[in-house]
């Protein structure tokens, strides 16, 4: 049993290292692209990129029905049954549904291009830009289908390779477009990124299972479960996006655009960069949970183990970030943004709770409980919106850090109740100890840095890193 746990722990760490590297490459490419756009196209080019990418994200969220996430469960469970015919059928269904949804999204984008241009830019000058963007919608849908197959089959190295090749080639194609065509290159470069990702996903796609011969009627029947789950996920994502939009609009109205900019800068540091770590962990964790979704004992063991490892990883990350918070703000922004330092410190402490709730919430998806997922995400979005408004009115930007902590504390309680009451699952005793220790460490780092005890913060950060590395080494050597 110990050997089994050790092997899984090693797989988790390998997956995190593998996809952490991929995420890092993606971030670097994004920084390079942003720098070149700013250099060669100025603020107008930056604005065009932001608007077209936001529109593309909105369209994909609405039309892809979260197939990228929901179908991983079905592929993983087919693999667990060790039935090659079933696996081939499910893969065919995923690919066919991805193509259908991609075509539907592309057609809708073209049909609503005049409206999208009017709403986004206030004129009809960008209609053909949105028509061209429909190609990216189709390509991204096909790519997401292949990514789901890779993840469900646990072909993580190939998925990492495909993702990295697509990102690097997309940047390589975009650079000459930026240089020679300037503002006219915005939409073509977005399509180029989508085409590069689709090219490598299709060329290197899994060919171990040949396409199954099934009718369209069978495709609909076999795909209805993950499509239904995807619909619930899409609605949940939309509610989350809507709550974020409402708060930004409220903050802009009550405090001005500058305050919105400060909030977005802090939120990006706290939420998105830590999200890269969680995304890397989730690549291996989600399909593994889906394969054992019907076994309470194995679910309990996997969730507890994932929490232990996640807490071990997060402790030094949070400590280092809080220690170097001012330097990080100065590096990525300017000294004018130092007013968000306390906000991001509290927020980073809150990421421990976010990581904990993330580990537990994946059980909902592994079980395919779409209604439960929609309930928890909607409650989370409404809670976050209410806390943000109340805490900002009370304490300003610092209050948004406190809001983040309270938000994820409540969300963790909600998913924990679902985990205990709905699914009748428990956490291992040792798991609770690692949670308390990591939360205490994060709170201590905030206390030390807020009181200016930098040396003590440095010593504690070094100790946290040493303990984490020692635990990783012990885990790796255990057989």
C-alpha cells in the first residue's frame, strides 16, 4: 500500500514538473508577445488584442460547452474498464462533438459579427475581423477535443509536447506578422495561434485507437452525459464571469478606473499565477479521480494524498511570494502599485484555502454531478461578489484581500459539506494536520511581513522551503 501511495505521489510530482514547465513557457511567450505588441503597435494594438481575445474567450465559453473538461471523465472511465472498443467509441464521440460544437460556434460568430463589432467597438469597421475570428473558434474546439483525449488516456507527456509546440510555433508565426503588418496583424496572429495548436494536436493525436464506426444518433446518445455536464459547467463559468464583471463595473462607478486597474493587477498576481500551479496539478489528478469515481475508499485516498502534496507545494510558494511581494510588484508593474501589497499578501494566504477547495471540488466533476457543480459555483460567485463589495466599502483595497480569504473559507466549507454529506466521503487524519500547518504558516508570514520583520520572514521562508524539499526527497526515495 505504501509503495502504491509512493508511486502515485511520484506521478503527481512528475506531472506538476512537466506541466509547470509548459505553463512557464506559455507565460514567457505571452510576455514576449505583449512586449512586441506594445513596442510595434502601441496602446491601440494592446487594446485590439485585449478586445478580440475577450470576445474569443466569451464565444468559446458559450459554444464549447466545457467539452475540454467534461469529456475527460468519460475517456478516463473507458480506460479504467480496459475495453479497447469502448475507448475507441468514446474518443470518436468526443472528437465528433468537438467538431460539431466548433462548427456551430464558428457559424454563430459569423452570423453575429456585425453585432459583435458594434457592441465591442461601437462601429461596423471590424465585422470582417470577427468573421475571420470564427476560424479560431473552430480550430480551438477541435484542439480542445484532442487535448481531452490526451488527458483522459493519461498521455500527459504527449499533451505537454503538443501544447508547447503549438505555443512556440504560434509565437514564431506571429512575430513577422506583427513586424510587417502592425495593427492589421492582430486577428491573423490570433488565428495563427489557434491554427498552430490545432496542427500539432492533429498531427500528434493518439492513433492507438482507430475511429469507431458509429452513427450520428449513437454519437448523440454516447455524448449526452458529458455534454450535459458541460452545459452545467458552462452556466457555472458564465455566472462566475458575470459576477466578476458586475464587481468591476461597481468598482469603476464608485472608485474610478484607476482603482479597477489596481484591483485587476492584484487579482492577477494572486489568482492567475497560482492558477498555473493548480492547472499543472489538475492534469494528472482529474482523470485519476474520474477512473475511480465509484470507489469511496480510493477517492478518499486520492483526495487526501492530493491535498497533502498540494499543501507541501503551496507552503514555500506562498511564503516566498509574501516575502518578495514588494519586489514582485515593482518588477511586474511600477512603484505606484505598491498600495496593493497588503491586498496580495492576504490574497496569497487565501490561496491555501483555494487549493484545498480545488482538491475537494474535483470530486464533483469526477462524479459527473452537474447540478451540484452549478450550485457550488453559483453560490461561490454570489458570495465573492457580496464580500468584495462589503469589504471594499469597509477597508478599501486591503479589504479585497480579506474578502478573498473569507470567500475561499466559505467556499471550502461548502464543498467540504458536499464531500461529507452528499458523497459520504472523509479525509485522512494526517491530511487535516497538513492543512492546519500550511494555513498557520501562511498566516504567520503575513503577520511577520506586515509588521516589518523581514529577517524573521526570510528565515521562516527558508525553513519552509527546506521542509518541503526534504518531504519531496523522502517521498521520491520511498519504495
